C-alpha cells in the first residue's frame, strides 16, 4: 500500500470539493441519494487518513448556497444524511482526536441539523488533532459580502479606523479567521472550477483535480493527491 509523504511535505490545510456523487450513482443505475450515501463513507475514510498523516485542517465543501436550488427531495436527503453523520460520527471523531467546526450560513440549515451540529461541535471541542471544518450552506461571495458588512459596522461604531483595513484585517472578518489558508485544494469528478468555494482563501493554494468521483475517492486516491502536492514547488510570486 502506498505510504504518505514525509511530514514536512504534508499540507497543513487541505480543502476539498467533494463532487460526483450523482454521476457515481447514475453510472450504476442507482438513485442520486445512493451516491450521497456512499459519499459519506469517503468522508469517513478521508478524515481518518488525514488525521493519520498529520493534516491539521481539513475543510470539506458539503453543501453550497447554490445547492439549495436543487429539487426539494434531494435537499431533504442531503440534510438527512448530514444530520445522521453529525449524530453518529462523534465516537469516531473522538477515536481520531478530531475537532469539528463548521463555516457557512449555518442559520439557513434546518433547526434540527443546527442543533445536532452545535452538539457535535461542543462534544469534540477538547480534541487536539485534526480540525474538520464542514462548509455548509457555504458561498465564497456571500462570505466576502458579510465580511464587508461587518467591517463597516465596526467603523460606524468607532471600533475600527477605516485606514487600518488591510488584507490581514479583512481575513479576520471571514468565517475562516481561525484557520490558515488552504495549502492544497482537491476537486473530484474532473470539473475545473471553484463553484464559489473559498474565493479569498485559495489565492495561492495548489490545485489538484482528479476524475475520480467522490464516492470512489478513498485512501489511495488521497495519498496520490498528497504525493502530487509533495512534489510541487510553491513560489508565491517570487523566484
Ligand atoms: C456532490 O455530488 C455532493 C454535493 C454537491 C452536495 P453531486 O451531487 O454534485 O454529484 P454530481 O456532480 O451531480 O455527479
Ligand atoms: C460544488 O459542487 C459544491 C459541493 C461540492 C458542495 P456542485 O456540484 O454543486 O458544483 P457545480 O454545480 O458542478 O459547479
Ligand atoms: Mg456536482
């Protein structure tokens, strides 16, 4: 079995666009819901492997603001899987010393999901290993707009001098203020687009796109992405 690159070459923060559940199901003549169900298994495995190899932050794009426009039955299925994942996964998160966080317009989620989310976050808050960040009802543009509103409020209330707004101050008003920017972005299913994910934070992130559909993205595929990243030369605009 392939092994992980040496620790110094492991990205601190991996962001992942989990795409292709529907196509995975369709290719098996199954309902899209079956693809989402199998996708949950991939989440489990990727969190486990990420913890094992020493990734510190793993941000999973699980539901976008645009995904609310899918048929109501599919949205309901996704919310049901999300709720049961949040509920059933806590022992496994503890076993892996994983702390759960979430970013996005969390108030848009059904009340039951919100309640379970906060419960699982609370239950895992003392864990000191990998931080698993679920992006739920997440949109990169709305995140930026909300940051602008919050900065304006602080200026209006006299708590911030507009002249002091710089990139660092701005970053501190994003949902992701507690985390470093992602080092590696992985997108499954071959689509070459960001789909409104972490627009500000990905400015110097290494991108890895694989044709593998999310339900098939498991240990070997993740290690292949990490090996690819380990061979990259990051220049940040310098020579
Ligand atoms: C990813 O799979 C899951 C979510 C976006 C919630 P899709 O449901 O987008 O699957 P495809 O892209 O239609 O195959
Ligand atoms: C991106 O996948 C959102 C998530 C993975 C949650 P989509 O399937 O929604 O994106 P598009 O429609 O292909 O851009
Ligand atoms: Mg998709």
